[in-house]
RNA sequence: GUCCCCAUCGUCUAGCCAGGCCCAGGACGUCAGGUUUUCAUCCUGGUAACGGGGGUUCAAAUCCCCCUGGGGACGCCA
C-alpha cells in the first residue's frame, strides 16, 4: 500500500463537536497505526458561516486531546494550502472540463422551481431530488439564457443506469441505485464551489488515501466517487464511522448532552480519559481491558475492527473513567491540573500556590480519589480558606446529637494542647508539609519524623480521649468533623486536622462550642 | 415517501468473518456484603442480553431469508 494519508476536514462554523473530535481521533489513530500522515484541512468554503473563533476553537480542541497533525494550519506541508478558501482557483478548470464533456451542465432553474420539482418528484416516485429540467436544454437555449444573464448553477450529471458499488472499510460493500443519485450542485449561482466538489478534489490533490468520517457523509462518498471517476482521478478508500448517539438513541445533539469538546476541558475532564473513552465508542481494545493509553490503542487499532452500529454516550461511564485517570495522577500532576481552578474560584493566587506547593499538593491529594473532574475540587476544599463556617444539615445534627458533645470537644481540644500541630496556612512552615505525605495510608504509615505530630499520632490521641470519656470513637470523631469542616463527608479526619493547622482548628472548635451554647440557651 | 445502514445485559462492548470450547465473557450502572471515623477508594458476591419467526446443519449468538425495531441521508450546508 502506498503511503497512507488521511485527513480531518472540519468546517469552522462552530465549536469542535465531540463527534468531530472522535472522527479526528480515529483518523489520527489509523494514521499512526500504519505509519501514515494525518492532515488537518479546514473546509471553509462557506464563507458566510466560517469564523476565526471556530477555527481557534478547533485547533485548541485537537491540541488539548493530543491529536497532532502532520500537515495543516500553523504547520504547513507540501500539499497546501490547507484552507479550502485558499484553493478556490483549483476547481474551475475541472468543472469546465466536465461541462465540455457533458458530465456537468448549467442549471438555470430558480430555487422556487427546484423546490416545486423536488416535491413533485417525491410524490411521483419518492425521489426527493432535482427533476433534471436543465439537463436536456438545447444549446441555443443555453446560449440565450447565458446572454440574457440568467443566473445558473452547475450540476454534476449522474451518468448511466444500474447500481454503483462502493467498498467501505467499515460498512463493507454497499450498492446504490444510480436513480437514487441527485444531479448535485457543484457551483453556486455566484460561481463559488460547494463541499462535494471541493472536498473530493482536495482529497485527490492532497493524495488522501483514506477518507474516515461520520456515517452521515456516506451518500457524499458516492457523489465524490462518481465525480473522481468522471475526472479520471484515483478514488480513495472510504470508512464511514457509525455515529455517537445521545441518550435518546438519536444523533448526538446539544439538547441531549454536552457536545462542545472544550466545555469538557473547561469543566476539568482529563483529556486522556476523554480520549480513552472516545476510543471505546465503536471500538474495543480487547475482551477484558477498558483502560489503555493512546499508544497502546494505536498498536492494535484496525479500521476493520470498528463496529457498525451507533453508540450511545454513557456519561456515567465517562465519569468513572475520568475518576480512574485522576487517581492515577501523581500529586504533583494533580496539583498542576487543579491549580487553575483554585485560582479561578478565588481560593488562592498562583503565587500562593507556588509558595506553599507542598501544602496544596497534600491538601488536594486528600480529595483526589473523591473527584472525577477538576471543577469538583474547589467546593470540597473551600472551607480551608474561610474564616467562619456554616454547618450543613447533617453536620449540625452530628454536632447537636447529645448533651455530652460540648464536653467531648473541649476534652479533645485540651488534648491537642499537648501535641504539636502545625500552624495554619498561610503562616505555615514548609517543613510541615514536605515531610508528611498525605493522605495517610494505614498500610504505609508515614513516620513523620519532623517536629509536628503526624495525623496518625493525632488519631491515637483522639482515641485516648474517647476512651477516657468512655465513648466510642465515632461519637467523638463525627462532631469534630462537623465542627472543622461543616460537613459530614471528606478525607480522613486527622489529615484534615493536620492540614487545617493549630489556629484554625482551635478557632473552629471554639465556634462550634459557642454555637452549641447559644442553641442551649 | 425513497434509498442506505444497523441489531448481544439499561449502557459501552468480547464472541460472529473461518458454526461446536458460550445454558454467552469483561466494564459502567445498579443491588447486597466487607474494609473504614464519614464520604470516597478498594475488595467480594448478585442482577441483567443473543429483538421475533422461518430455514441450512448432527450442531447457530455465529450462515441464509422474512418481519419488527432503531439510526442516517435525501440543501445553491458541511
């Protein structure tokens, strides 16, 4: 097989859709799997709808996913230009040739006439297409209209009868009756070329060997094949991917799901998780594994193995997969990934994060296994940065459960006085956090070793308090958690105590005591 | 309406091309337990599918036909 060349050819008429992203990904994986080239071409023939903004969105979307193009915008290549709008001059010559060979013809019909014809055709034979009125116009008539300046489009003349066969790498051999094919428009009345013309010609000129795109383009494939054959060009291989469907089983739409790729980035979905997930939509790694890297996928990817049926995007599974990828990150990676959200939510500045990176890293690590996307982090850790707390319903209930709780909290606070708890951020010395690796792992307890009490030591002390007071450990722990965080959920309590630091712990327990006292009045 | 495509647990899929090893495997979800100071993680177990009907065959999820169901296309959009 000659050098494989594939392309992703989005039109910059809107933000990159996740369906488009998956198409790009499959093109990319196929190219890499066979050592071919992946080309990015911008199909901006529709000037009216194309925008710079959409282009920028598409490029950053692809880059975010790690889909790197070998030729295309900002990269160049020997088959440029890679913007269709800059290739306009290349089409006319071939349209003229088709015109002179009667493989194309001028159509002078008004849009209204075409519409009527289409409806009539549909009623008569079910074929909703142009009635080919102008195809048999006598030459004199054509000349006359031309001299009168009647606007016209140029249509491709479907030749012959019977069936055409199109070999699709995914769908297999498909037969289409030529009667089903419309004499499609190649050139608008203003002379500008349309998608099926540009796309097919560009693919030929760019020596594209495989066209991998969504199934909705299947009929365009037939049109393009016929055009290329009429021109004597080589027809590339086709592979039409089944669609991604929404929960309702229909083509994925904005209404049903989040379809804008960059929205996923902006909400903190890890890019590699999304790539893994997209790969699984229509393809299987093997019978057992769900989690794998792009590299691993590329090694065994084969176009022929792509499924034929559409697949529904399961948001629950996506969320699970994101969680898996987040848990795999090192604390340094996780901090780097989450930092922008901390800044965005006003929890800390970049400088503060850099300055106290160990504290932040530990802080985030404690919640790492509790989130599935980065944007879930700020609400969970916001309390560390607050002066006063509000208790949620359950937390207040835990705090207010029995009369003895105040006494318990006081006893615990007193016991803390005998231990060295690190100061609260931002006055926190670096040693407090470089030495202690959080979250505390009971199987691999950290030895601490510094001057501060470790979370494990804090826990032992608390257990002693509970024992001295003759209550179960839970009776002590739940109110403390409520007093310290305002909620009933979260990381290991003594990790929180350690991270929160002396001043904040004392202040919060004091505030809880006060709230309980007021309530009692 | 016409044409094209598709059809395994609720969802993503393995198995189908080269029929028996499949009273159908994995994963998500869900349910029940376990670990745990809560939540989460983690672990164990359960739940749940070859759309229907005909063939072919000693044997069909796998091959053929019909039906049904679903999706896509029918633009001077891409």
